[in-house]
C-alpha cells in the first residue's frame, strides 16, 4: 500500500484510518510510532513505552553491551580518519 500524506507546517502527519487500523493503532489508548531513518526514507512501526523497572535485566545488559561495542567501533573509525 502506498499513500501520499500532507505534511503540516509544524511537521505533523495524519495517518488515514485504514492505516491506523491495519497497524493496530486504533485499539491503543495512547498510540506511538517509532520513526527510523533508513536509506531512501523513513520507516514507521508501532512502539510501546515500558517503565525501565519492567524490562528484564538481561535485556538491559545486552543493550548496554551492544551500545558500548558500537561506540568502540565509532571511536576507532574516528581515530583512523583523524
């Protein structure tokens, strides 16, 4: 499905009802979307917000480890360029 949406002066988009239903956003009290910049455009997908205390500690440790590894890679690349 391809849809053209107008963008307001403030940068707001309004998703048509059919898209909101298809994504299940119409059933949520406070729907949220993650917007991911990808090559060639933006990718939207449903999101949920959870309190940190409700996330498994193993998941948090995995995310931290991944972020630290990415930072080391970034810093090494910056040193090679600099």
